[in-house]
C-alpha cells in the first residue's frame, strides 16, 4: 500500500523524509514497520509519533533488528522510544 502511494504521488525515491511525508504518521498512532533495515526510515516515523505513539519493528534476521534498534536508541529523543515486537 505504501509503495502504491509513493508511486501515485510522483515521489521519485523513497528517502526517509519522503516515506514519512507520504505515510504521514500522526502523534499517538501505532505504526508497524516490517524489515526496518538499519532503522533510517524508522527514526523519522518515530519522531512523528511522539510519546503516546508506538513503533513496532519486525524482522526475521535478528542482526538486522538489532541494527535498527541500536540506531533508534542511539538517536532517540525524550519523546520517542522504539518498541520491538
């Protein structure tokens, strides 16, 4: 669904800021990201969710999930915290 939204809006490349703009997460929402990779995109989404929001990350290779969580916790602001599912 997100890929379809990116294509139909004419966004040339799925950079973290562009993906976040198309997804448009609101404070307090819950977002599930499957295969977050290094967490670059997740960081931008988490920033928009605020303290009442929740970001769940799911990946099969444990090392990829570890990388994403490390990136998120290393750059976390007081109003955001990753939740790993």
